[in-house]
C-alpha cells in the first residue's frame, strides 16, 4: 500500500494500551523519534502506563472509524501501528478501514499465540458468552480473568454473587462493571498483571475456586502461567482469539517505524 511518508516527513500513530504498545514507546524514546509519533489509548489507565516512558504525545479516548480518520488527517499520520489487544477485533477492523480510506500504511503488531499440550482440564470455547455458559454448567466457583468489558455475561445468574470471582484492572470503571454484574464486593480483585503461576494458584486456592477463565493473551499477558493451573487440577477455560490475523512482532514493527520515519522506504 502506498503512502506519503518518503523523505523523512512521515508521522506514525501507535494504538497502544498494551505491553507491546509500551515497548514501542520505550523504543521511540531510545531512538529519539517520539516527537514524530502519537500514542493513542482508550482509557486513563492506558495513559498512566505510557506516561512514565518520557515526553510522549498521548491521546486518550475511544475513537470510532470516522474519529480515527479525522485524527489521522489532522495530525498528518502516514503510518499506523495497531498494537491493540488480540481480542479487540472491532477496534482493529476500524483502524484498518480508516487507514484504507486514507491510503495510510497499516501494520498489525501481534503477540504470538501460545502452544499448549492437550490436558483434560483445558477447555477451549469460541467466545466469552460460551465461556459464561460453560461456567454455569460446571457449577464451581470460578476465577474470571478476562477483564471487565464483558464481565456482565457472567452476571444474571442467581449464583453469580457467590460463584464468580473477578480479577480486573484496579480502576473505578472495572470495579463498577463487576458490581453491576452482581459479583460480590469480596469477590472482586483489582490488580494489574501479568501474574505468575504461583500467584494464580494462590488466588484460586484462597477464594476456593475450582476453575479459571482466561484468553490467549500470549506470554505478555501471562497466558502460559494460567494454563499451567490445569496441571494442578483446576479447570481452565480458554476463550479463543476471534480471528486469525497476519502481523509482525515488536522488533519488526520497530524496524518498520524507523525506516518509515527516516524516509528510506520504497513504494
């Protein structure tokens, strides 16, 4: 795809809020190119993660497709790095379509999926709704570690208050979502991960849980240390990634940014 970034006059936008987004921010500061980059995050929490990396241009707030296009035009963006969460399928679609509409170079930064040997305690489901249905069928106290955005799917159950333990980001929005879902305050854990295997096992045992719900967030999201709980006798329910995506890793994305901003690309 063509773009107008030749001659060293390009500008890059990074949709961050993830571990990979923070790594790109660190890279930008090291290379001294943070002045030619914009970092977009959806929440105040995402901003806080990046603010410690240096004098970055951080833009907070959720944008729809039209909002993205307007931002790209106003700031002169010629390269977009999509480092959003692997499960943010709709956001990724909006970013990609906005780039296509403006003929902007788009790069998807992906964390690799983790391979895991089969275990009778490891269950794979297609989405959060199916995970919630499985938990209700299972009937054991369950630690849900998939975030607050869809925590409501685990609500509306007469036993939600006693059977669901939610581990979410320590933000007012996340806690409120859990309370609105009917989860008992004593069963809401506000903590920032990733978490070690020992921490996961300690939490499961402390709260008397027999199962855990997670997503394949890769090593950066602590996924391997969640699936290992299956080896310790806990049922682990894994929500599969929504779609197969092609993309690049952090180091390759860094090279693309550096080459693009130095105007050495050929189109």
